[in-house]
C-alpha cells in the first residue's frame, strides 16, 4: 500500500493486522508510551475544511512515535487555486514523508496521490472518510471481539462516512443496513463498485436497526452542504437515533457517531450520553488506528 485513499486500499488481512497493531500501540501507549518508531519522520497535514479529531489525532499520533506533524489551513495553500495540485504534491513531498489531506472534491485527493512522491492519506473528502472507518472498526472490535457477521445499521444521510462504512462492511464481512430518506440514499455507482450482497437499503429506520449490533449516525448536513440546511432539516427528523429506535436493535448494541454531533437532530442527548454509546471511545480510537496506519506507511522509509 503506497497511499491510503480508500478502505479498499487494505485487504481483509491487512485490515485485521492494522487493527491488531492499533490495539498493541494503544495498550503500550497507555502503559508506558510508544517507542520512537517514526523518529525523524514528518507529516504534512493539509486541511481545506475544519477539523477537531482528524487534525489533533494525526498530530499527536506522530508525536507519540517520535515524529512531527505540521498543519496547513485552507487560506495558506489554496489547493488548486493559488497553486496547481500537482505542484503542491511535489513540493510537500520534497519536505515531508507523508501528506494527509482533507478536501472537498475527491478528485483532489486522487490528484495529490497521483503526483506525490510520498504516501498520501485521505483525511476526508466529499466522497469518503476511510480514516474514520478504521477507528470505527477498532471500536466495534473492542466491543464484540470480531467484526465478521455483525449487523451495522447506518441511519441518516448517505454520505462520505456511509461510503466508508460500506467498504468496511465488505472487507470485514458485516451486514450493512442503511436507512436514508428518499433522495438521500447511496448512489448506484458506489453500490455497484462495492458489489456486496450483504447490503440492505431501506427508507425505514426501524427495519434497518432490527437486531443490529452497531447503530451509526452522522450529521444531516455535511461540510460544504450548509446552503441545504433548511431543506435537510425538514426531511431528516424521522431518521433521528433516539431511545425509541434503539429498542429495535440487539440488546447489546452499541451506538457510534463520527462527530461532530448535532445533538437533538440526528442523535438525542439521551442516546449520545447513554450506556450504549461508544462515541468518545470511537473519537479516541482515531489516534490509535491512525498511529498504526502511519507506522505501516512510514516505518520502512529511510529517516530524513
Ligand atoms: N470525525 C471527524 O473526522 O472529525 P473532525 O471533522 O473534527 O476531524
Ligand atoms: N459527513 C461529515 C463528516 C464529518 C467528520 C462531513 O463531511 O461533514
């Protein structure tokens, strides 16, 4: 694996190994700290959108293993505007050992990877969010001991996070059930590319969560869709993850949300802060899962 742009960049075995490495790094970090596995390595973090978790978890993941990360915000680089993406990729690749980027148009992350001499990590695009899915997988693994055969129900807007959960479900052998309102379901192209027979698409949230082990939701209005807020807030309320909906899930079900949450919209306080919620463990796991990813991508490169 040179780049990490899509969850399918990992085979099922590679995903399994990465999750085991994340667990080992997490345990080690909490006990005594991690050794400097990435001493002298640097990560350029390029953000065209806001972030809390992605920025902080990548920066600290590098620091914990002796490396260094630096942040570039939207106004500094002007990706594809102030400077061609191909040029940004080659310039940053001359300075840093890897580039993590959060972009609007998915083509931009592909273009960065095409030209970059160093690994490129997708820190979210309008199309997908594979780093999030790694942390989600780790959280599910911690709760159930394995992923294979579990039912993951996603309720709400079929978006970048949903696409990465579909990929994760296929790689890990989970049943993936999605309930979205009409007009907000997964696109045909994504479903065709996934070519996965354990996917259920419905307009009915109760049906989707039936006997599910993992209930997942995300914002109704993703970054870049702010002008659709009013329209979306009219359509999505029946897709709220609340205590009533949770009753239809398996009794040991856990609740996930990639965050940031819009409490009272896609999830209630009662559920987000309730005993089945794992949302803060999930947020913390961004750190551990990405540390394992960085070590996998960078450990073999020469220091510099
Ligand atoms: N879940 C996630 O990617 O959060 P940020 O947007 O804060 O990075
Ligand atoms: N779907 C959300 C995820 C945020 C982490 C967005 O793209 O804004």
